C-alpha cells in the first residue's frame, strides 16, 4: 500500500492550488489522497464530529469544503477523502496528521509577494515545512495544472543532491515526464551546496570544472535510472550564477522542481536553507523539498504501482 499524500487545506482561504496538485500527484503515483482541513480551535483534536465541526465554520468555509468534496468524488481514478482536523494551529494540526497517517508527501500552499526579494512562503507553510517527517510540496498560488511534463532537479554532488536526483527520476518515471538536471556553478565558490563551504576552484579552468560536473551528473543519472528500472529522457543544464536566482529562472519552464534540504540538521526532517527558502517562496512551479538523510524519500508513494 502506498503512503498517502496529505494536503493541508484552509477552507477559509481562496486558493485550491494545493488540492489541484494533490489530485494530480495522486493520479500519477497511485497514492491515496487525504485533504486535511485544519480548524484552529482550542479543544482536543478530533473531538467534534463532522456535523458539529461544520457548524463552527463560516458559510464560505462550508461551501469551500463542499466544493473540494465534490471535486474528489468526481475523481474515479484515485482514492481520496476530506478529513477534518481540530488543533490549536493549522501548522500543528497538519504536523499531527502527517505523523498519524504516515504521509509519503505533504502538500501546502505558498504565499508570494511578487518580486523575488519580497516573496514570502507564508508563516503556516513554513512552520509545516520545518521539521516535516516527509517530503513537502510547496504549491504556488493559483496553480491549476495537471501531471508534470517536465521535472527539474536541483543537483549537487552531495548526499542531498543525490537524494534529489533519485526522487526526481522516480517522479519523472511515474509521470512519464522528461527530466532536467540543473547544476548551478558559482563563479568563485563552486557548486550549490559545495562539500567544503568557501572552497575555491581557481586552480582549474571553468570549462574543466563544468566538464567534471557534467560527467558526475551523467553518472549519477545513469545510476538513478538503473534503480528505477525504467527509461526517462534526461538532459543536464549547467549554468553560472547565484543558485537561488538561477533555479528561479528555470521554474518558469518546469512543471515541478525537486530540491534537497539544507545539509545540516536532524536526519529525516525537512529544514530550509537560504537557497531553498528563496526558491519555494517565489517559484512559478510547485517545488518538492526532501527530508535530509532519507535515501528514497518518495519511493513510498509508489508502493502500489
């Protein structure tokens, strides 16, 4: 049985983007879908029955929940349900739901302020992401697309980069999508997430460094493809510049981007670094951020395939 996809849904909000992404992901992974509507009450979680819970919501929130339920009932290809969760905060309620359900993927919405330098994730979403026990998909406001046709991976020669690549290959294979492996080289430091922070590569010519990364990435792609046992059309994109800015530039032509967590912090928990925080806040496509130290963090979604 596949681990479920758990979508954090705010019935008081106006954005169904996380639900749209959750439905699409459930279709191509075969994972069951749980839309968790968290009510920020002050009593024990799950004390209220559904009917009692609904009385605590506004008319607009009840209408939003009914709209989501109707949408899910029309999805014959997936197993889906809406679950009402009561907690002191939306972030706390969703964290509990992720643990209780053994989620394989959490889905939350992002709030964008427009310009990259002013973009924000949203306080609830960031609290959910921090320390999450499973990969987290952050979906930009207004997302309405279906299954991805092109999956991007932010790749570095590091454990986090290898995890991102394996997960990207897994998703691309499941969705029958193309794969774009993105390597960002800094003119002075090296790669995004370099193993030795601050280490310079002045002893080698730029084309030599680029060639080494190309060869390393191709070898890693071949190894990841061998693990899945499938065929994925993969290309490598190597660019120079600020890692966050360069990755954001790619999100306009990707349907999904996969990134690793920061290199420090507890294993099997999602922790955002400066690059990942900036990217998910302003990305034009959904971004999946992986928990640190999980060798195959998205494989549980495909248990029934």
